């Protein structure tokens, strides 16, 4: 996905890191088992978070193996798989394929079109399993593409669009927890979109690409502090909903991600921007 939703490793215990990595490997296995070796490209720590969240909430039966794989041929790794891994593998294919096509439409990146083409068969299979999820992803990305083409100035609209998309993917089952999971995904999706816009300010400004934060960044002397406050609001709403769920399993890893891990990309980029500005360099 975007690479923003991952653990803050210095604060993870060794056992927690092993579990975290095992769930990542399990998701990679699920992608390979269900869609072939090419599907491994779509594995991410962003979606590993969803595996941990759903596994922590529903506690499905897990299969644990310790073995070598293509990514780790020399040393055996622990692999954890469950029905949650299978679900996340399915929606990962849907999201990755549609995001590649969206990037192709936006920036005409040949590499993204080629990646989407290679995953066509996997996408058709995943779409047959979750047709409504596929339709929701496609619709929201179409709305997002339209907003970007029209240079939508209100950043809440495109951010909300991506939030709505991710919120639907976070709902595994239509039960008493569906609304909370949808809200967690919604606010986390808004956070990801806004952080991605912040992360890409320099590149988008140089390339003339759409970025809802560009205008504000040039005229607001408190721009970085305002962005941080806005992102804090998104994560506060996300974590408030998370804390309502009766999650014990993997709770410490999930809190590490939500309270510390998600902030590392922002603080790193903010530090770079501040250093540039202090050196009288424009972002």
C-alpha cells in the first residue's frame, strides 16, 4: 500500500517482533497459496496490521510453521496463517490492482500498468470472492481520480474518499464489530492519505502534480504544526475506536503500531523539511 502503517521496532519485545514478522510471512504465504508467486509482490506491513487487528479481535485458529522461503532461503522463519490471512490476501489483491490502475491513469506509469496486467487473473478471482468489496474500491478510487483531476482544494474530500475505501476493507464480517472496524479503517485511511500528501510535497511541487497541501504549505508559517495537529486528530479518532474493541491477543503490537509506528514517517519527513527551510531551501 503506502508503507506508513508499521511497527516501531525499538519498542517491540523480541517475542512481539517475531510474532509481527510471522504474521507478515503468513500473509505472504496466503497470497502465494491463493494467487501464485507473483501475488507476493502485494504483501505489505500495512496489510499485516489488518491481519493482526482481525486476528486479535476474532482469534481464528492459526497454523504455525517454521520453514525457509524464497525471501529467506538460508534461515527458517516462523509463519503464522489463519482465515484472517486469507481474507487480507484477497483484499490486498483487489486494492493493489486497482491502485496500480489508478496510478496508471494519474501519472501514466508503465510499470504500474504492467503490474496490474500481471495480476489480472488474480484480480478476477479475488473479485469473484468479494464482488462488493471490488466495486467499493473501484468506485472510491474513481471518485478520488476525479477530484485529483479537478484539483479539489478541500483536502477533507479526497482524504475522506480514501478513508471510506479502507474502512470497507477493514470490515471482515457483518457483525457487532463491523461499525468499529469501519471507523478504524476510515480514520486510518484519512491519516494515510494526508501523510502521503505531506510526504510527497517536494516531489509533487516539482512535478506539478496534484497535492491538496501544496497551496497551504506555501502561505502558512505554521504549516508543519497544523499538519501534525490534523494527523493527531485522525489517529486519536482511530485509537479511540480501537480501544473500544475487546482485543487482548496482539494488543501490545497493535498499540505499538497505532501509538508509535505510524508517526515515524511523519517525524522523519518533518525533520527534513525543517532542515531545508532553515537552510533557506524551498520544499
